[in-house]
C-alpha cells in the first residue's frame, strides 16, 4: 500500500432535504468550495471527497460517512474537514462523542471551517458544545414546523403521501416535483382490476382466492405495473414474478377507503425527529376527509364487501366460508348460529344451530333453533324476490308502510336492548364480587380447591359470554340511535336487481342485514312451524308487507 493511501484528508459534505430548503448556502457545491479552500490553505494533500446528499444530520448511518469512519478505524486518516459542525451531525451527544472521543482516539484532526473549530487549537473549541446544542435544536424546530404543515394539509383533505394508490394516476396538473398537492384521477388501465377485485369479494371469495385468480389471468401486480410505468424499482418489485399477487395486497385494496373517494391521512408517524422509524398511529388519530376525488367503487359495493370481510373471520371446521356468516341470530339468547357441515354429511343436511346451545349442550342454557341451509336459501330468496317486486311495482305504498312501521319498531328494539345492556352490566359487577368472595373463601379454607375450580369455572364461562355481549349490544344500540331508514336507497337497489335467479352472497348481503331464527313450535318435529325474522338493509324488518 503506497504512502498516498495513508495520511488522508477527508473532505465531508452533507445535505438533507430540510437543509436544501434554506437556499444555496448549504448546497453541496457551496460546501465543496469552502472545504477545498480550507484544505489548500492548510496545504493538506491526499484529499478524499465524501458526500452524503439527502441524509439527515440526526442519523449517523450515512453511506459516505460510514465509509470515512472505516478509513479512520484502519488508521489511514490524518484530517477530517467539514463546512461547519452541523454538517458532521445534529445530535448533540453523538457529535460530541466524535469530536471529543473518537477522532482524538485515532489522532484525527477535525476542522469545522465556518465555526472556527480546529481540534489542534484548544482555545477555538470553547463554543463547540453550545453550537452543537443549537445544531440539535434546529432539526427539532424544523420537525415541528413540517409536522404542522402536514397536519394542516391533511385536515384540508390534501394527500400528504407521494405514493399513488393502485387504480389511480397523478393528475397532470400536479407534475412530480410540484409543491402543489397531488390530485388523483382514475387510471383507466388499473381501475377495472380494482372493480373486479371488489366484485369477486362481493361474490364471497377471499383475498387468497382472488390473488390466485389475478395471477392466473396474468394481471401485473401493483409494484410491477408501477415499475413498467415509471421505471422505479421498489422494495416489493420482483421482476421474476410479475403476476405474483398475494392475499395481503388484495386485502389492502379491499380495505382502502381511497376507492370510495376518501382520503385518510396521518396513519403513520415517526418515533421522533431523531428516529425516522415509522410507527402506526391509533385509528382515532387518523384524519379522514370524504369526497376528495372520484370514487372507483360505489358505496353499495363497499358496504357489501365490508360485510363479506367481517364474515371472513368466522370459518367452519372444514375451513369454508358460509354466505350467512354473521347474519344468523338466535331469537332467544341472541347468540350467532353455528354452521354444521362435514365430509360425511350430504349438502342437503348442512344446517345451523344456536352457538350457545352447541357450546353448553346438556346445560339447558338454550335450545337448538336448528334450520337446514337449503330450506333457509329457499325462504330468503323468495322473501327478497317478493319484497323487491313490491318495492318496484308499488313504490309509494311501500315507502309509506316502511317509514311508519320502522319508526315504532326502532323505539321498541332500542328499549329492549338498553334494558338487556343494563342487566348484563349489573351481572358483570355481581360476577366480579362472586370471584372475590370465592377466592377469599378458598384462601381461608372455607371451600376446597376442587370446589373453587368447579364454581369459578362456571362463573368464568358466564363472564366471558357477558364480556363478549356487552360491546356487541353497545354497538347495536349506537347503530339504532344513529340509523335512519333509507327507503329510497332500498327501492333503488330493488330496481337494480330485477332478475334474481339465485341467492348469491352478493344478493344476500345487498338486501339482508340480519336474520333471527326462532325455535320450532315442537322441538325436533319436521312438520312444526318455525318463525324467521328477516331484517333488510336500509328498511329493517318489513313484516307482512
């Protein structure tokens, strides 16, 4: 290794995006002129340029700076020059560590030209700690200002993310590099794919199956489509698998409100101005602004998909998804109904039973409320056809009947649910007291361990049921308070779905919001009558219309 490989003088320049906003004084070219003149004045040779352009001073993990540190640790550096201390960094403690500990350890002379700092001149270094404090204060204040600007833009519904969602394109009136907020317009190439994803989901398919279909059709995945359009190679871009859609990508599209015209800002933030690691904000801190751009998906489809997505969380023992998932309720205990199917059962024997009865069989906490899926399909399909036909053909009479009926029933249902909620909250308090008493009795020897486990096990099961039901009831009550019948919307849907040939998941979820199954008039009697209450979307229980 030659002498020129040792006694190096490192000339270091750094510029962050925030520094660039302050004008040319901190530009790389200006830094280079100042540093080079200083090196010439000192008659330094073996000059090596190190430049980190676009890197914050609060983080020392910069490529060229780390390259310089490697040379220093190898003992090959004699001098290190920057324009000023802030170019070295804006973290008070770490800058001090380099100037006071690391550089002296390796006998490196450090010079910050415009701060008159020279490690060989002790008197010139007295103000360094104060200057480092000011340098750290600068990014902190800048971060506050930037966050305030972003929040103001977010509250106005402007996009604060530069990423363009799949299905949309950047409006040409806001070119890249413009200070104007990004405006979204529909991308006619990819918007049909988004609509197809929603259509497939509304038909009952999950993200995994949809991803498989898109891959089979050789539709470019979002990252590859972006790469082909812009030439930008992202972290998720894999040119060896251009059609490799996955369930996470599909789920992200299905759950994104951007497709109904809404902008949601500030979903993420950074830990601090020193740590740029992104973390998720709580949902209550998100800023949602509706109607900021043209929607790709209509609200009816969005609502259907929301209900399908909720149902996807409830799978049966054969890992299947039933179209009634989440819709069926027991008339007596109000628990969901459980779908019973199996490889040894014929499809005609597939049926639903009360989940409380199934869970506590033999304890007589409820009864089966059993109904076959094929029978339910016939009943629901016929009722949807009947009521939609009436809504189309006798629109005025239909609207008058529904509006009058719903008002009275809503008040009655709200009263019943409020009373149930009061009872459950009271029971929750009672159970907590019982647990305390049982524990004390067990500790004091009044009851044995076996007795304690038997009694506490029963109470624990009841407590779990109560804890699950209370938030459900609170949501139902809140929905009843805020809900208003939208007869016009139901009529519009009835006119849209004129020829309903079969009960698909889309048809079911478009028209039905809840189904209540009563017990048979005679248990286990095939000829016994069984009441079924159907609650339609937007109008509730239409009754004998």
